């Protein structure tokens, strides 16, 4: 349920989450530097995520790797969504 909610909410915000059907949801940003800056700003807001950039992913497909568990509370998920919304607007992604 948590992963389904997060994918739905991130998609609704306008992020590209690809076709993930697992608790690991990528947020595809494309640019390596943008992805690193996004992850840094998320951490500043208390949200931990991992950057995946080339050569780990194809060039131009840099992404933020997020993952969710059944033990995440609604408050945890709200914090993540708030962070993505805030940073996405700051960096002109949204």
C-alpha cells in the first residue's frame, strides 16, 4: 500500500517514476548534477534517498532511488512527499 501510494502521489506531482511495480520507486531526473543536488537538498529536509547516475544507469537517465516498507507511517510518507514537492519546485523540476 505504501509503495502504491508513493508512486501515485509522485506521478500526480509530475515526477517520472517509470514503470516500477515494486517498493523501489525511481524518480528519473535525467541529469547527473541535478540528481546529486536534488538528493542533497532532500537530505537537508530529513529525507534519505540514493542517487543513481551514469555509468550505473544509462547517460541521461539519472535517477533518485526511493524505497518503501510496510513499517513506514503516513507521517514518514508525508515528509517524503513534502520534500519532493519543495525541492522539485526549488530546482525547477516541477
